[in-house]
């Protein structure tokens, strides 16, 4: 990159490796701002210094960075200063335009950021229903990035439901594709067709296991008319013998006791230390008030 005709360049002051330490310098500048030192001080430059600074920025642009990224380096002119220079000096604007043209021929164009758009979101689902994977859909230049679509799915429950329906419809499309491959197969393509069909069968089983899975189909969990599962409860009942050889129930009275405490409680009833009236009161209360106590907790 050379200075415009009739001007004296000072590119010797800005060698090719001038911006190699920009990342480190940016970190130091960020720390300085956090410490309260404020913005970078304005540096007044003569025209030759401006040309040299623009040349160094152009070298970074040709290396694949944007003009805004190049201006973030603390040793480069700030974005506002650069825009003022480019508006005042057409020859500097021509230098930047030429560098951007070189970068455009070497590096692929950057994809535009996609904000939430119902039409774009619907087009993504339409291409998924056609049988394409989400990676394949998002690889198209006119589609949002994979991370953008995944953020939509996570942040928007209605879009998540629509995405799951699209995946379910994709299974039907892949099933039809497998049938078409089987019909079009010849002796020469039998092995290849078999591999493709087996892969499609596996994908269909994963996308819609209730219809294309190898196991027995299960009813959806959210079916309102699904019969409730039967619940079986078991209860252990306890009994004791009085001194008159009468069998009495102690289920509620001994609830929560350990086996040793339960044995001691039955022994107390057997010896008559707990009367039938006391036992009836204990059963009604659900916990013993006399005799052996229930374990805490």
C-alpha cells in the first residue's frame, strides 16, 4: 500500500508487524478504562501520519478484519476519527475501498445477523420438513446461523413446538425417500441403496419412534384420555395378645416404632401394663403416650 501521489509517506514508522500486539494492547486499554482513565486521548496528526495510519489499517483489512475491528486497536485512530478522515480526504477513502475489495476476493463474505423474523423462522422449518438437517439448512447463505436458530428454539416455546412438529413431518418425508430409493435401485446400486435405506430407517425411528421405531408404540404422555396407571398400596397390620388371650390390633399405635420397640409394646400388652382402654386411645391418637415411645423423625 503506497501513499497517494505527491505525498510523502512515513510507513517506516508503521511496519508490517505494527498491529501484532494489538490484542495485548486492547486488553491493557480495557483495563485502563475500567480503572477510570477514560477514553483514548485525541492525537493530532499531520497528513503524512494520517496516510501511514490508514496504510496500517488497510493491511489489517486485507488480512480479513473489518474496519471497525481494525480501529479498536489502541495504536490505530478511533472509528470516529477514521470516518472523519475518510470523509475529508477522498484518496484515503480510495485506499480503504481498495483494501476492502482485496479482502472480498480472498475471504468469503460475512453472514448478516438475523433477528427474529417469523418469515425466516417459517422458512427454516419448511426446509427441515423437506428432509434436510438443521446444519444443512443453516449452512445456506440466506439462512440464519445454527446458533441463532437454536437460541430461537430455546427462548420461544411456540417455536420449539413448531420445530418438533417439523421434525415429525421430516420422518414421513424420509420414509417416502427410502421407498423411492428402493424402487429405483438396480443390480449395480443395490449395496449403496441398501446402506442409504438402512440409514433412513434409523433416522425415521429416531425422529418418530411411535410410528417408525422397532419397539412397541407407546401412547403420548400428554394424552388427556389416557387411562390412569393402577396404584397398589400395601399396609402391614400389627396385633398383640392381652392377658385374657384376646387378640387386639395395634397397627396405629405402633406406627413408626422400630422392631424392638414394637416387641416391647406387645409384651407390655401381654403383661397387662397397657390396658385395652389405653390401647384404644393410642390407636385413635396414632402414637403411644404410655409405654414404649416411637422413634423421633
